[in-house]
């Protein structure tokens, strides 16, 4: 019998729910356009949905008209970005995930202590760029175990390490062990900085990999946590593929497969999972069981100002901001 094992938890984490909610509330309060620096979360379906409601996604704060409402994405930004936004008089709504904000706080603390920060992550990821920006002259990004040996530092250099929140726990552990083996004055964060949702979804995928012939992870190609989930399944010895949406499902993957495991990244709406299950059902995989490996009850509140529906500036709802109409900062 062909069957599907569906992982739980899967999909939206608390930080993603909060970030999307903040953009939607900003649109309700101010009216479109509301500008969003970078993708609010790394999922093409979410971005298209918010664009349809009037969100405008830009690559840099320099593209936002002076005085306009600008939302910072869940991945966080550097102090330089915040300074640039202030210089343009932007009405900033900060949707940075609280867990990412905690990593920024750690980065500021250890670099104030005159340590070199070794930031474990992907150099081109927005979260890493933002964290590195807290102390760019005292931060080195480490992507692999091999990078540790190449660091241009004496072994007794006072150093500290932090990790990008969306990494695989296994790959992070190897790098941390390499750092501990090399440096004699190394401090780590107070607690794990891998996001709880990333941990839970990786654990779920490991369980799927032990039971299934194939693991499918719903997620966008630029979603770090979704890509890590695919890696985790493959490292467990099971074939695995990323599926941004059903159009990317390759029927040949199912040849000889009797059990398919399905999960989704932390920025993936459930509708995309439902569509994949429907497609799998059409292909004969109609027996679906749910496997719960953990329970998530984390909730991050939106800022009180948004929750109460208060505007952050003077412009009336639906009116376009202009350089001649400065933002009233007193309400922020």
C-alpha cells in the first residue's frame, strides 16, 4: 500500500506568524503601499500573497521613498541599515524574529568584551549579514569545519561563537567541536542559538527518514531551514527533495516508493502542504498518517502599537507618503 507519513510540527513558526501578521496589520492601519525590506520570510507564496494586498518588496532601504512605512524582515538587519532608514525618515516597523534579536544581543555583548566573533552561518544569508553588521570589524563568518583551520588567528586569541538560527544542528555541532579543539579562550552563547522550530523540524525529518523511502520537504529554494531539512534526511540515508510547490514534484522520484514522508519549512503556509498531499493522492498515495515528534506552543506578540491599530506616522490610511510629509516619530 502506498502511504504518506506527515510530520508534525511543520510549517509556520512563531516568528514567521508574527512577521506576516505585522505586515498585514501595517497595511490595515496605513493602507498601501507598505514597503518591506527583503522578503518578509523566505517563501514565494507568502510574498506573492502580501504583494496582492499592497506590500512592496525592495532589496534595500534606499529604495523606499522618504517618509514611507518600511518593515524590516524577520531575518533582522544591521545597525547600518537602521541608521540609513532613520536618515531617510522612514517609519520603521521591525519584524525581526525575537530569536534573531537575541543573537544580535549576544553579538554586541561578546564584541564589547573585545573578543573576535566567529559567526557560524552562510555569508550570503540575510540573517548572517545582519548579525555580522553589529560588529563587522570584529566578526568572521565560518561556514565549514575546514574554515576553522584557515582562520587567520592565533590559537590563544579571545574568541566567541554564535550560530545562524536556521542551520542544521549536526553541521553546527561539528564546527563548534572544531573551534573548541583549536582555540584555548573560546566562549559560546548562553543557550543554543539554533531556532527551536528548526530543531523540531529537523528532528521530525530524521524520524521520517527512518521510516520512509522518500522525504519531500515543502519550502522555497532560498529558505535556509527548508534546505537544511533536506540535508538532514539525506544524511540519514534517505532520498529527499525540496518541493517549492506541486509544479516542482518529479513523478520519477516516486518510482519504487511505497512510503513518502512529508514536512515543510518554518516559512511555509499549510496550503502548499495540502496541495502536495492532494497531488500525491492522485498518484496513489492516499493513506496519510500524522507523526508528532514535539509540541510547539511558542507565541510571539506583535508590538503593542500594531496590536492596538495605532498608526506610526501622520499620513492618513491609503495616502502616499512624500518627502515633504515627514513622519511623526513621537508615536513610535
